[in-house]
């Protein structure tokens, strides 16, 4: 992949060059999809995730900051599409291998690896119930309603905890210079 990383690097004649973005980011997105899915996701579903990733970028092209980091933005879209696919299939997925593959993947940018590592460290420092909620919601794609039922707490409590966890991690990462 070229060193180009920001959306502004892909503009020609005031139009986004989607062909070049697709060419440059295909290996990156393919790696994320392959590392983030297992045999429960069909090849066709993986192709759909791949296509939808670039479609979402194209659809939102006029709303994005020109200085947006494409690797982070596309990786976020791809991960969300993978989670959504597992939710639709109502399949439990152990994300442990996905985490390890993301952190150790040599195709990932160094700053992404560092950010993921930092977030993982912040999560490990949470209370046990908060770690469990994060794992169930973000990694196992369990709906809030089901998490509340499993942990015998209210849905509002789960939502509030998730909000506070995100806010706390974001604050700690920003204070750390990230």
C-alpha cells in the first residue's frame, strides 16, 4: 500500500478516486475480514462485507473530514460490518483470536497496533463487571437486552456502563497523547 493515508490524498479534479482507494486498501481490508471472521461466515458474506466497506466510504464521502485517516476509518467500518453480520446470523463468536490477529498482524499500521494495545490495556484495568460487559457487547456482539438479562442488571445500567467506559477510555487515551 502506498504511504497515502488521508482522504485528501485521493482527490482528483474535486472527485474522490474510489478506484485508487480500492486498489490501495484491498489487501488491508481483506486481511481485517479474514482475521475477523471464521467458518460461520461464508465467502459470499465476506465479499459483501468487503463491498459494503467501500460503499459506505463512497456514500459518506461528502461528509467526511478531508484529513480523515483512511486506514482507521475503513478498518472501523469493516469491523462494524463484521459484528453486524454476526448479529444478523445470531452466532456467538469468540473474539479472542480476532484480537490476537489484529494486534499481531504485520499488515496493520504501527499506530493502529499501538492504539489497539492501549485500548486493550485500558479495558484490562476496568472493574470485572465492566470487562464482562465490554466483552459481551463489543467482542461477542450480544445485544444490550441479553447482556442485562445475563448479568441480572437493567438495560439502562448496561447502556450507562458502556457510555462511561467509552468516555473513560477516550479520556485516558487523549491524556496519554494519542
